[in-house]
């Protein structure tokens, strides 16, 4: 082995040991012989919002005359954002040719994630605006939808608390709700629903929102029972209230297009437990 190669090998081993010591479980050995490693980087260790995996392979010439071969893995990292981050890493290499740079790369990526988190973090202290739909009354039962934009579960709780300050809403027989929040970093939906005693109503409401492909919104439907059983019609009124306010506030298409979507995706669901009022 040439003296230069031996020196590079020693420096690589020292850097690998240092990275493993600094980052612990975040540092992962993929192929020790080929010197391929991966590190999971996040904006916050305890409560991560943005995460990226940096995979590197250390060529024999690193760190003397060649950079690590790297790959950035994150479902949200695309286009210009990916190009900008790659340019930043390559600039760090150019400014530190001949030096060990893995630590600098990891901390640069972490800084980018922290900045991204700060830019996209919602002002959860501010209550989202709440809109109220036109009530529907059938056989003395009244249904009314309430809508609010939400981007985190904390805002869902804030909206519910605000609605329950209204004595009429708080005294409703049922307050059914569902929400869908799109998580940019994972490119998935965070969603949930609540029946509030109206069996299967929350699930049906959430299913409607899935069909309409709405995001970053919650809908609450209040029902005041009038003493006359409505049977399956109650589900129709709950979903009509919800769909009407979603269309009105431009979260979905026109009523005609929404009706077509519902027809194409209609499913028959059997409830294990029935509550026909």
C-alpha cells in the first residue's frame, strides 16, 4: 500500500470513529468494507418535523484529493431545494479540500432542516378562523357544519375548545368531526375522526373528505336531535352539511363535480353497532 493511501485510510478510520461517537444511533454502517455509511439527520432529536438521510461512500482518495460520494434521501427533497442543498455540500468540499468534511456536511444539512422547520412552523398560538355552514333541518332534527383550516393536531384541539364555548354547540346531541392534515416531510396525511356517540358518523365524514381529497382542514357537524328517528337519512344530512361548506370555502370542486366523485367512490358499509336516531 502506498504511503498516501495508508495515510488516507488512517484518516478515514479516525473520522468514522469520531462520527460514530458524536452521532450514536443516528450513524449507521451499511458496508464496512466498501466504507458506505448512512446518517439520519433531523431538525430536532426529540420532536423531529423534517428528516433526511445522508448516505456516503468514502473513496480511497478521500480526504486527500476526492470528496465523498453521497446521496440525499428524503421524500420531500425535490427540484430546486435538492439542487441548492447539493450545491451547499459541494461548496463546503471546495472550501475544505484535503480535510475531513463529514461533520461539516451533517451540520450543514441540520441547519437547513432547522431553517425549514422555523419557516413552516405554524403559529399554533393563534386560533384558526372558524366558519359556520347553513343549517339543515329535517323532522325537528337540525344539522350544522363548522369548518376551520388546521395544520397541526394542536389547532384541532383549539378549534374544538372554541366551538364548545358556544352553549348551543356544546349542548348539541352530537358533535361529529374529522380532519385531514398533509405532512409535507413524509408526504402522507395525518387524519382522525370522532363519532361523539353517533355511531360510524365520524368515519363516514372522514371518508367523504378522503373522496373529495381535501387537506389541512377540519369539519365539525353539530346535530340537535328533535325526537324523531331519521334512520340512514341522518348520515346523508351530516355529509351534505360537510360537503356544502367544503365547496363553499373552496376546499373542493363544484357541487356537481363533488357529487360525481361521491358516486364513483360510493361504498356500502355495515356498522357493527346501530344507533338509528
